[in-house]
C-alpha cells in the first residue's frame, strides 16, 4: 500500500515536471491568425480539414462522425471528405458550401494557429472581409485548372486593402494538371501582374494539392522542380512581429473604473506602442496632459504596458477622460482630428447605401453620428477601374466622403488599423451596414455651395407677409392627432391672414419620398427631406407644420439642426395608445401587430418621447381646437404673428 | 522586444470584450455553469473590473440534477469572491416532476435548462449574457460570432449573423432582442487548462480523478451521485477512478476512467486525448446537427 503511494507520487511528480517543461515551451509559442479564401470550389475546406487531420488534432469521435457523414454526404466516394469536417451548419452540409466564417484551431511545435475559414461565393464577400479584418496572414486558394477568377482578385484586393501582412498564393489541385511547372509559373506570373496593380508588395506562391497532401505539411514527391517551403513550413516560420508595437502609444478609453473616490482607472486595450510609468500622456481630443502613475492589475502593479494588452491605467492628475477618448504618449505626434474624411467603404447590406443618411459610426471605443456625403466611385476589382457611382450596393467597394456630427480623433488606416477602421450601424435596424477605412481627412466643401447672395432675402419675404416664419414640428405615434391639430391650427392662422403650409405623409409620400421604403430605416431619410423642405418654405416666408411620427430623439435633433433652433417649435402628441387604436379605422396597428407592416413606432420599434417639448398634448385631454388655441397663444407670445 | 504569448493575447481579447459589453449594454449578466470554462470566465471578469466589484450578477440555472459537489463549490466561490449570484430553477418543471429518467435527456434539458434559462433572463430583464462557450467545442459554435444575437424568444438565426469587423462590436439591438457574448470564443480546451494551471484558478474537484461510484450504461460511465438514479436490473455501482472532462447534470454526463488526480496530470492526459470533450455530453449525440437545432431553440 505505502509502496503504491510512492509510485503514485513519483508518477505525479514526473507528470508535474513534464507539464512544467511543456508549459514553458507553450509560453514561447506565438499566435498566428490566418484566413483561407478563394473561389467556391478551390478547396479551402479540404485544406483545413487536412491541416487538422495531419496535425493529429482530430479526436476519435470526430473522426468516426466524419467517416459516417462522408459516406452519407461526401463527394469522395468511400474516402474521407475533409471538407465536411469544417462545414458545420446543417444548411451548409446539404448545399456543400461554406456560408459563414468558421474558426478552427491547431498547433505545432512552434505556434498556435487560428484558421479563419471564409466563404467563397461572391454574395458572402462581407463574411470574407470579416475574416480578413482579423488575420495576420491570408492563404489565397487558386484552382490550378481555373486560374485567377474574379473572386480571387476580389479577395486579393480586400486582403491588400485591409492590410493583411502576409499573403500566400496556394496554387491548389496541382494533381489535376499533372503537377506541371509551366502551369504553376504561368499562374504565378498572372498573379504578379495583378498584385502590382494593387500595390501588393510581396507574396509567397506554393504549388499544392490539398486533397492528396502535396506540399501541405510534407514536401511533395511529385514536384521536384519546387524548392520552396511547404505551406506548413511557411506558416511556422513567417514573422509575426507586429509593427504596432513600434508605433506611438495609443489606448482608446473603453471604460472608466471608479469603484470609490480614491481610485480612478482608465480601462482599455493598448492598440499600439508601449508606455512606462512616469511617461507623459496626452488625452485626446481634450489635449489635457498628465503622467502615467500606475498600471493596476490584480496581481500587483506593472511598470510598463505593451500593445495588445488590456490594462487599467491611473494618471497622476485628475484628467476628465471618458469612453472613446484616446490616451496618447507624449505631447507630439498626436492623432489628427477631423469631421470630414476620405474613406474606402465595403458595403455589407442588401439595402443599398443612401447618400446623406445618418448612421452610427463606431471607431475604437467611440460612437458618433455620421453620413456618407458623396460616393466618388466604385472599384471594379476585376479591372481595377474606377466607375462613377451614386450609391454602393451589397459587396461593392467604393471611395467616399464621410462626415461626422462632431470631430473625432483618428489616424489613417494604413498607419494604424485600430485608429482608422470603422463600421457604420443603421439607426433603425441596428444592422452593421458597412466597414470603412479612413484614408485621410478631407478638407473643403463637398458640394458647390451657393456663394451668390439672393436679392430678396428671408427677412424681406417674412416682412411682406407680416409674420415670422417657423416650423411647428409635431411628433407622436400614428393616430395620435398630429394632423388634426395642425389642421385646426392652420384654419386659425388662415383666418388671421397668415401664410402657412402643412407637410404630412399625405402630400410628401406620394411625391418627394415615393422612392423610400417606409418599413426600413428610410424613415430617417424622410425626416431629413421634410426638414430641408420645411427650411426652404421658412426661407420663403411660410409658417410650416409637419406631421410625422419622427420617433427617435436623434431624428428630431437633426430636424432642429437643419431648420434652426430659433425657428423650431416641438409639439409632442402624447395620446395614450388605446385612444390611438380607437382612431385606427384603417387597421394600421393591427397589421403592424401581425407583422405585415414593419418598423411601426409603438409596436415593433421604440418611440423616444421628447424630454423637453415646447408643448405636449393628448387627445384624451385636449380637443384639436383647444390645442390649436394654445399653440396660437404660444406663437403670439413668441412674436411670430405680426400685428 | 516583448511579444505577447498566445495566452496573453487571448486574455487581453476576453477582457476587452467584457468591458465593451459593460460599456454598451444596460443590464448584463454572466452565465455561471460552475464548470471549468465558467471558472476561467469568472477569473477574467474579476481581472477586467478590479479593483471594482463585478458590475453584473452571475446566473446559475440549476436543473436540480447538478452534481452535489458543483453546488457546494458554487456556494464556496460566492463566499470567497462576494459576487451577486442568482440561482434559478424552472418552477413549472419542478412542479411537473421533470427528470431525465422518466422524460429523457432531451425533454429534461429543454425544460430545465433551456426554458429555465429563458425564464431567468426574462425575469432579470437581462439584455446581454456572457457565456463560456468556445469555438473549438463543435462545428456550429465554430461559426458563431462573439456577439451573438437572440430573438425575443431567444432563438438563434445562423444565416443572419452580423459581420464582426476587427474588434469593433456592434452591441445595438432591437426591441426584445438580447445578446449572448462569448469572450472565450477563440480559446481551445487546452488553453483553458493551461490558463487554470498558470493562474491557479479554483475548479470543482470532479475534474480530478478519484474513486467514485459509477455504473456503465451504453458504453458511458454514469456517476451515482445520489439515490435518485434508478438502477437497472443487475446494475451495481462500482468504485472506479474516474474524472469528468465536462460537467452538467450528473445522470447525463459521462465520466472517463483516469488516474489523473492533479492538474498537471490532467493537462498531460488532455494532450494525448483521443475523444473530444463534448462526447461525454449525451445531449450532443442525438444527431449531427443537434447543437444547431438546440441553439435555434434558445439553448444558449
């Protein structure tokens, strides 16, 4: 018995020693994330399946499952179909395609790998770009028989634009072209020609057969003419030293950690550079400076922080930095600020880009309202021609001008990915609509703005009509009484000899906004148009009443900005929904409830009530006549109605 | 120059994700299953928000058939770290006497786990829930985003996932939608063990081999954790050196025979393992696409 214990303990100690040695070895390992891309049948899934298989990382139950599924659905007869190993979703197995980004893991003596397997079909270009945005290296698969396809070029263009550091061109299916060197050389030359056009500095070409295993791990016995590395040799040895470590220190503040009055830490991930305790720091955009006092961790303070680490920093002075601000080293070489940018955009939504619409732009830890003010051109990735365009459609890449509501800190994407890459988020559907890369700040006006003064100005027109023009903006749910009250008000104004006009869905939707889809975020575009139309009518001297739900506070802020605060009177119709439902003779809400109409405020979309409306009415409490009188009194008090 | 090791990178990534969630959503919660992945996730969260308290509660959905040692461990952790803990049981399921023996693993898991989880999330009004799932676990998880959206009824639509660019996460959601967030998406089983070892993270002792009473059923070793497990004819519990690679409901979780009674030994065994970790979970066995189906229904 005691002898057993000793044996057990010895075994345990031996195991501990072995594991310690092993873990020390693991500590040395670096991480390489690579993406595999190319056309749909170029053999990506087969390659990854083989890498996993040959790295002996398949478990017995996975192999057993794979064999069963191969027999049922495989395309390789009784042989294992490696592609089935990576095509996870049921829909994909049935269709034999890879529809979504899949992440796989394997490791070698030298490295840990994350393989980002991305779809080949053109309609999934956005998924491919998703993978590329996270990759250090890209393996572009080319079918030796097919040669370069549009999709190969598209993917090459995207990985280059996104700044993927290393490119491998894997000329696959060499077994189907008799392992011929001529064909390989021809394809490499074709790719070289294309790569030069897109400013790709270097690439590594490897002739391969993923199916047969040639030059995947072991050097092929069929291609003596090739003396370069196998794919795995290359993956094991390519440099992963990241140049972001050498760049100036930047850390977007993600979250301010303030558990008590004595501790104030700025939490975030260092996106570039390094910083030591005592080093000078500037917070942008405020420009306030301080020094790094301590780097807090649960295991004790650190002396230095490095690119890639998630840290909590304490500064010597009480600087008021908040989420989205950027802590930078020193006080020189700071990020630029602008509200107007040259960008490259990959459009990711089925709904095409609408110039002028407001999106949320997320860059670093900062979210700001932004719109594309101009599309300069779309890039044809096949010919690399620039084609002028008014919009961008799904999977199109274009160069555009983007304007943000407030200035933001940035660096060109080519200098610093995390400081120059952004996404655009739809304000209503909340979908991620696009990815964008900032090229640089754009100066100057986007449009030819009027420089010549008009002889008869707004004041003169108003004077003639003996009134002060303004816009009465009604907001509230459908059937809450906006148009009722506007009508009552207009009758009273008319009787007094005032010049006015009502804009409501009845006269706006059939004409000015007939191109909009009201079940989508086009509602916002409609509000923008109505606001501009109201402003023009105000310029013409008219009093305008608008009757649109305008459910989001940001939409009303936008309208107020366009029309001008001093000309804007906000009326909130706060009628309880039961009363609105009773008014709903056309069954509008009922349809929305059944899902036949989408994005109806109060049903499947939120209504953000104004926090400080000028006046608030409810059909429960106010008749339209009473409400109109109250507004009229307000207008008189404001001096809008002349004597 | 210092280069971050792969575990440093994974740790920084997970902490970044957790902080994004706390900064961008209103009412997050952390799923705490008491298993090793939960242990690592909790450890990462404590790091992310120290010296402050965790800015969210932990939620344990108790099916009533968890190993007793798991419950004891959970309560001990709560004592040691002082986090807010919500324990939820599906009262309807309890009233109906749902159990894996009479109703089968599918029904039991669906009602006590999936439905229980939905109830707890709805009751708390949580709009984001952290989970310890990893992409290396099985094929459908390999395709899931870090921020994974669920419909009002907690369903998952794999064909309609948002693109996730760089490390920019879009946490904006529609009315009724909620988010499952997986900060450890890019970790492997081995990474988890290595991290537990390096950081000295407490785990439930069931992961370590010990003599335990088990019966063998359909090739799987099931532990007789209490007297609710109905023994079949001729079944006599045997004392075997076993450990668990994954923990769930005891009647549904297979043990493996092992002498690995220490963490280093477990790591060593993991290195030469020939069976993937989820294979011990009976719920994954039904059909190849079973996990996808379960997720569509709202199983985390």
